[in-house]
C-alpha cells in the first residue's frame, strides 16, 4: 500500500510502498492512548514507526524491530530522537 511518511533525513514527507504483514510488523494494543506507538514495520533495512493519532509515520534509517527489541518505548524514543534533528 502507498503510505505517506515523514523522512527526517530529508526533512519532508514522502510516499513509500509499504507491505504490512505478520512477518515484518509488530502491532501494539495502544489504541486508547493518543501518541502511543501503534505499530513498527521493517522495510528494506529501515523502520517505519506509526503512532496513534494524526501524526505521519516516521521512517528511521538503519534501525529494525529486532535492534530495538520489539519494544514500543524504545520505538518512541527512537522516533523522538529522529525528528529532533
């Protein structure tokens, strides 16, 4: 599916092709908490971090679900660090 994500390395939005499946995505049960991490998806050696609410997903280069231990708290910290730049 086509998905618009924020790319902090480029400082802009871009559209990517993202396949969400059981093998490349971890979903979290956080639908009642605004701003919480909803899911993390591996794509071509990078990580797409999606949170609940209206924010765009963020693509983080050189990260993976495994590298953050499939942890939503680490994903949120990584997302926050990547958009601070």
